[in-house]
């Protein structure tokens, strides 16, 4: 992609303001997090490096962070690799309404990362069949004021490849380990890398100090119809917890979905999708294995960053289905509608750190969105209504949504 003529000039490039009220659940297109956010971003970029500074001021933030650097990065390119220090959102997997292992549901944490720049195939025997492939890896630092272990390390790695134009396969892995007051050395790192992280199993001493931490790993795939007259794609993701005697995840959470699209004579594109997510381990068995997903003995506050789940927005032990439609016209304006229904935190022990429901509850919501140009500005509108039915018979319901103004300078 050719860079703009002024890309190397250091200056502010975009300002925005977002106001509204967040709903219980998020997806990749949710505009805001708090009641009022004002953001400015800028920097410079050339063929060898890029610097972007994004600063957001937040009024009455839920996590107490009035000033945020989310979206900032310093990146250096070396050949086909990008080395970066950043605080960027990541979304791993084919899901449109959530990811079981890493999504933008929680705020991004500061990290250093290594990413493949272009997904070129490997010109070597045997490996050629992988087709174009990508790698992404990062090591981040979590928050200092956790209720379990302060400042643990978070590691994520993802490899995806496309052996055929209609098929893509990905493998993802993440880990929480180290932290203030915990053992953190090369031996800990080695145990974590080979998956030897459950005390009392595979020769690991039955001692919490010997246990590296918490891990999740799994795979995803996306298959597109080879027939142009049948524009359909199906996808799935399975992510397992690390409770295993083999070092290979075996207690899987699941996400499945499908989508279709149509090109209209006006130049507009109409898309539709459905998605099912089950965040209980051994999701196919409705009677067992609750209170395990996104939990761990050492990190009792779970697989969460600043109170929000790092994986799926519905958090643990939930089952939801969603259906959505979008229409994008030739000018770029986009209208969407998304409906969700499901059960949250479905069973058994109360998790005080569960981000969306402390105990079993039912959930329904519908959301309408529009994003487009208006009088030289970019405006985003989201308006929804949700209802959560609690086990004790009570109901929590209300409107949610955001309005966002953006201006490119």
C-alpha cells in the first residue's frame, strides 16, 4: 500500500469524541467503553518505522484510568517482520461477535510484539502446501492492582495459514504467568512453554510455587463455498483449558457460525451472519464441568484484565446465539442490526469476578447501528435495548448505545 505524501510528517491525524452508555456485552464494532471519551491520535510512518501516539481522556472511567494510551505503538520493520511496543486491540479467530481466547472485550494491555508483515507462502518443499501464512506473538504486562497476583505477564501466540483460497486454519495459545511475589525465571518459562503447568501432574511438584500459571490454547477454521452462486462461509473455534495430564488442552469451549453476502446492483453489499458460543468447558455435555472456564487456582480473578474477560464477552459458563445483518452502500455508509439471546453464568458456584453476571441469568438484546459521513465528519451511532432475567426472578433492563464523532485532520 502506498503511503500518503505527508505520512512521514509528525502531526495529529484524527480526533474523536464518544459518549453514551455501554451494554452488558461487546463485539468488535462497539464504539465506546465509558460514558464520555475524548481521543486524539497522530504520529508518522515510513517504510522502516511507524510511531503512533493515541491519548484518550475518560470521564468517570469504570476502571479508574482517566488517561489511556490504547491504540499507541512504536513499530520497526525488518524484512517481512514487524517489531513493536504497543497497546493495541487484538482479535484472534473468525468470530464476528466474540473470540474465545483473545478479543477486544477487555482493554489492550501494554506489550511488545512480533508479527509477520505479509502473509507470503514459504518456497520450500512440504511447507508450500501451507500457502500464505501469518504469525503473531506478544508478551504483555497486566495490571498492578489485581485482587489475586499483581502485574502478571500475559503471552499470546497465533499461527494461521491458508492452504487453499476457500480454507483458512489457525492455532492460538495464551498464558498468564509470573507476577509480583511469584517465581519467575527461565525454569518457569520453560515449564510454561512445554505445557507442564499443572502441579502434581507430569512430574511437577504439588506446590503452587512450582506451577507457572494459567494457559489456554486451541484452533479455528473458516471454509468458504467454492461456488460464486452460493456465497456462504462457515467457521468455528475451539479453545481448551490447561487442565490436562498430557499438556494438550482437552476441556474445550466452542464457537460456531456462518455468514453470507450479496452484491446489489446499486453497488451496496448486504451481509448476514449467525453465531453460537458456549463458554463452558466440555461444551457438548450440559451436565458437567462448570466453574472451570476462564478460572485458575493461582489467578483467582481469572482470565481477565481490568475486570473484563480477555476472551469472549459473555465470560465463563455462558451460552449465547446471535444473528446480525449489515448493509454497506457504495459511499461507505453502513447500517447494522444485531440480536443476541442466551444464558449467562449458567450454573453452580458464584464467581464474584464474573464480568457480566454473578449467578445464572437469561439475556436478550437488540442493537441498531449506523456509521457514515455527515457534513464532512464521520458519525457513528449505536442504540440498543437489553434485558437480563436473574435467577431470583428479578429483571435488569434498559437502553444502551453510543454516539461518536470522528474527524480526520
